[in-house]
């Protein structure tokens, strides 16, 4: 059961269908998108790729989540998203009285919704689930309320990996992003850091991760390899000593 709470035109969900084989996602694909045009594109995209049972909702995921079952958030095996970076006016006031209890780690600042999406995703994941989310690097080290949220998520041993990506990968923004992977049922209490920011092909308008760059990231993550100047496995103790600052260098 796969869910994208900021699904856009559905590209991440379609990647899942491609990699896993759509018949292996037996309980279906779910998504929510706020923009009407993009939402319609997503539904057409699913139809064109022969995923006829995808449940795509329109609406504001933070203020009004639509994937609800028995008056509670639906739970998924996998939750993936590339939410809007540091969204201003994301719904701070409404979140104070969130009836789904999504913000147990605290409220993010009014002007930066990154950890609102992270907490929504964690709350939407089942007890063995995995979250993968693309975010700006600021979430790794910003202090104040975000620092407190980050500390508690780390102390609950939910963070599994921090992967730094090259700049200029994403349409519409040149800033480098990172992937955070969270797991609900982690077997270890360490976090793997991967600095993949130097391995890419320069494009005219956008930089590109080549197949070999992606394979290197995936192989390093799955096998939890330590590679000089590329990856490091940090213990919880080490992260505490670093004051919960996850800045990759």
C-alpha cells in the first residue's frame, strides 16, 4: 500500500509501479494533491499507465487530509513525497488542534512546513512502514522548533538514512536537496549518511543522476557501507554529541 501526500502529477507513484511492478502493490496506490490541474494530470497519468484503481484525492494534505478510514488516518506500508520546500502558511493555526494527532513532536514554524509534511507522513505509516521524503538541507540543521522536532524523531529511532543530492536536480529550484528515510521498525539505532552531491552529469537546464550514481547510492544504503568521503554510519551517541545537527559534512 503506497501513498504520496503531495503527489503532483503522480511521478513518484508511477516509479513505484515501474520498480515493484504494479501487481505487487496489491492494496493500491493513494495520493493527494492540492492543485486542481496537477491533480487531474495525476489521474490521467494513472489511467494511461493502466493503474485504474489508484485513489487520488484533491485537497490540502495538512489542513484537510483525505485518506481517512474509520475517522483516522489511513496507514500505509510506504509513504513517499517531494513536498513543496519550506512552504509558507502551511496551516500552523489549524495544526494546533489537529484531530488526527499528527504533530506529537511539536509544531514547525509558521513559515516552514517541511516538518509538517514529515510528521504527516510518519503518522500515515503502519508499524513496519517506511517513509522516503525529499527536502531542502535546512531541515538537517535548523534550530528552534524544528530542532526540537528533529531531536525527538531521532530519539524515537525513526531516522534511517540521510542522503545528500547534487544541486540543480529538480525543476524550478537550483538548491541541493536531500532524501530522508525513516523506518518504523528499525533493527539498529544508527543512521547512514551518504554524500552523493558530487556524482552527477551536468545538464543544460537540470543536472542528472546517472544510473551508476543511483546504483551507488542504493548499494551503499542497502549494504550500509562506509566509504571514505562518501558515506558514514553514525551512532545515536555520535548524533547526540553533535547536538542533533544532521548536516552531512
